[in-house]
C-alpha cells in the first residue's frame, strides 16, 4: 500500500485546523456540521478537511461524514 503524507496545520489564533490528504487544486464545500468543511477536487474526491472553532471539541466531540464520490 502506498504511503501518503498527511499535512496538518493549526492556527491557534484563528482556532482553525486544516488536514490535507493530497496537495491538489480543489475547493472547500459545506458538510452536515457547520464547523467542518471538506476539500474536494473537480471530480468530488476528498482532498482534506478543515475545522473551525477547534477548541469547542474539548466540550463536545465533532462528528461528520465526508462525502466520497465513487
């Protein structure tokens, strides 16, 4: 199985977390959780996700399903 590097970036001041599985062009779109956005390519394949207000996860775990196009 091929190993992929996962990039994680956290901005403490903005309370923002970003996790990227692939470094490709794409765009962020909404999920069923207002705090989580998924990044997808033009075909809808998941490239990563972002979480706003990460510190709120200390009180309540975040739960979201990322949509994957077949």
